[in-house]
């Protein structure tokens, strides 16, 4: 008795489709990643559950524990911060990010926010860190 052996070629799995999927995933990860600039001095930011990340250019203001305000690498006080901010004002859609140490009194932060609003800015965000579980 003779056995029939088929000469059908068993298809090999091609890696072309796998390469396409990996390439698309790589493109997605590059486009979806959030590129934020971390500049300035290290601060212990207050924690927030609903922190919001900004993807466009933001003006960074840092309020140090010794009551010095740092804006664009220069030190300011409350009196000369307003004119410096007015020089940078372009339109009402500009974003200002205020970072202050978590031990900073709330009244100090509100006073700085009033100076920022007085310079014409409407979009002010307070810098926070995610809560560590």
C-alpha cells in the first residue's frame, strides 16, 4: 500500500505584518508621549489628583521659600514682577505656570496670581506633582 504525500507547501509566517504593526506602535508612542520642559530649581510641589499638563509654550514663574520670585532666570520681587510680565504679554491665551513650595502660605500665592492677572494674563496654572501611592 502506497501512502500519498502531498507536496503542498506549508505557509511560513511572514514578519512583514509584524514589522508594520511595530512601526505603527513606534510612531504612536512618539506622537503620544508628552514632551515637557523641566526647568528651574527643585521644589516640593503640592500634590493634586487632577493635574493638567501643558504641551505648548508656557511662561514659568517660581516662588522660592525665601520670598524671591524667579522668572526667566532672573530674580524679582512683587513690585518689579508686574512690569517684567507686561513685557512678555502677547495675548490672553498665553499660559503662565506658577510653581511654589508646598510650605508657601496661600496668601503669597494668591498675591502673585493677582500680579500675573494685573499684567494681562488670564490663564494661570499652579504647578503640582502627582500623588505617590
